[in-house]
C-alpha cells in the first residue's frame, strides 16, 4: 500500500511540468493515445460504484446484476463511440455543459453545470465512503480518519498532475484492480461452479410492485434511459475521449472499454453471488460489507495487502475522475463564463486547483450521507435517475434534430429533473410502491426521461429555433479523412455487438 501511494504521487510530480496552461491541466492537451484514453475510460468507471457497488449489488440481487453490463453498459458505449463521440469531438468543446451552451444557449448550460457539480460531489463521496469502509473493516481505523487519509492522497496527485496524471494513474489503477481481484474471482468461480447464472429466466415482463427487477424496468429504465444517460452524457467519462489526439482515437476510447466490460462480471458479479451464499451472517443486511468480508475470508496476509491496495486503487480512480471533471466544469462553465471573464490563463489554472481542494472537502462531507444506504448501487442509481436520465433526452434531441429550441431544452431539462426527483420523494413517502429500491430508480429514470423528452418537443414547436453552430449528427464515413471513422473501428463495434447478443442468449 505504501509503495502504491508513493508511485501515484511520483506520477503526479513527474507530470507537474506538463501543466503550464489551463488546457494542459483540464484537457491533457488533447494529445493522449488510445491505449491511455481507453483504459482510463474504463478505470474512471471502476471506482466504488463498479467494484464495491457491483459486488454488493450481486450479493443483494443475484445473477441479474449482470444486466448492469450486458444491458446497462455495452450498448450505450457502442452508441457513444459511433454516434455521439464524433459530435463531441468535432464541436471542440471543453466540457459537456459547454456543448449545451453552443447548442441551446447559456441558461441550459448553467442549469446542467450546477446539477452536474452537485452530482459529482455526491458521487465522489461514494468513493471516499467505500475507501473508508475498507480501511475500517480491515485495519480497524475510524471512519472519519480513513476518509481524510484517502482524500489527501487523491487531492495530492490531482493538484500535481491535473487530468494527465489522473489518467495515467487510472491505467496503473486498472492494472491493480485486475491483478488484485483475479484470485478472489477464481476462488468465487470455484465455489459457484455448476451454478448456471440465469439472468432473464423467471423475470416478469411488468411487475414493478413486487419484483426486485422486471423486464420493462431493466430494458427501458436501465438499458435505455439510465445506461445511455450515464455513458453518453457523463462528463467524467466524456472527458477521457476529449483528451484523445484525434477523432478515431476519441471514438475508439469507448470501444476499448466496451470490450473490457463484456467480461467484467467475472471480477465483480461472481464474488458477490458467492458472498451472499457463503457469508450471509457476516453481511447482516449490509451488502456493502460483501467485498471486504470476502477479502478477509479468502486472502492470506500477503495477498490481502494486494487485494486492499487494488480496492483502494479502484476507489481512488473513480473519485479522481469525478474531482477532475468537477474542477473543469466549475472553472470553464461557471467561473469563467459568469464570475470572472477575460482573466489570464494562469488565473484560471489557479482557480481550477482551488476548485479541486473545495470539491475534495465537500466529498468528505457527502461520504457520510452514503451511510444511510445498505447498497452503494441503490444510492448511485437513485442519483443518476434524477440528474442523468432527463439530460439524455436533451442530448438526443439536441444532437439528432435541428428543430429543438433553447427554450424547449431548458423547460424539458428542468421539468424532467423535477419529475424524477418528485417520483423519488413519492417513493420515500410510501405513496408509490416498488419491489426494490433498484426498480424504483429504473422507473423514476423513465419518468424523468419521458417528461423531458415530450416537454422539450412541445415547447420547441411553439418557440424560436437557435442558430447553433454544433455539427448535428451525420453518418460516419469509412474513408480516410479528418472527419471519418476507420473501417477496423466499425468492424470492432460489430464484433462486440455480436458477442453481447451471444452472451445474453447463453445465460438467458
């Protein structure tokens, strides 16, 4: 663990000289190769949500947690790679809210930037909570002390190296995740051998009041709204593609991640299913304890050090991704745009570093909010259903139509967010009944997306169009040229799609 912390700090120190301008600090100079951006894209998602969150979700919901990969991730990543990433990259925007400004105007940008800042701080708190829980279970440290120690190291290497250091560390962290969890996956697979994981059999088509997951919730709520809303609009992920050196590299970034995601259930779902069977007494309804309990049971002391280091690496990669996205959105979309226009580049670089400190401190506070939930994924999907689901409707209409208006987009986004939040309040008050917290989030996401989609259309029909300069979607070419996608990239996407269909059929 000590060696790991020293290495990530050394990476930050080594890359410190490459952050002399704000573009280098926030965007890595748009110069990184596919090997870095693709693995960093995966690693940015491999935080507490991916590792502890998915292990705990598998312990709670069983084999159907696989849907978060084969329905709730890979299709959206292919859509992002082939259709949306080219538009992001060609528009030359520095953030997702800036894209909304160019397409729909400043009010929509401000609303999205503020809601994204809130979401990012809340999700960063998840990473700190998870790190603190691991240190508390394994070493007996207090929750508060563990949270502060974890935050200090994340803060140090972001301040030193900016986005470039964050992404290089994410590559290191991803390697540690795979190496550290491979033995646990092996032990768990041996235990689960012969237990065929049915992910579709026995699922009701529509049964939200009684089922923990039903077909409509999984396909529409998770597979379309939540999945596409997260993978296609979350700036934490999009930022990795925008750091690429050219358009084919930017589009290839989500494809590399999609290929990895096909097999990630081996690392996180299988151990979670095993934990629910082997250690029901140890969990006692706290499904977030599944991962540390399995590490304690199966890993001897030497291997335990590697396992804990891998866990911490995964949490730090997720938190660092959120913090680096927060400082970019705050500096470009709020501070520079409204509070201090026309200042020097050095001034904005300094403000970005201050924002990094503030976001880290706020994350320490929000980490205590997560203590109210017994499953990280329930908490995170609730957040995504409120903030990301309506946003995806706005992006669909903004990227693929020329007639959606600024007024319609703002009205739809605000109403969609309020509709999803209101749905969650009704569920909390017991007025709406669902079979599980997860199903409530699936249906809440659908409510928010539908409200945003139809209100945007209705208002756009009676309001003035914008003079947007954003390139609306055009089919990607396969010829050589600055605006085309290479044929191998399109064939890779087709191969991933075929593999996805086959896996769903085998484990149906």
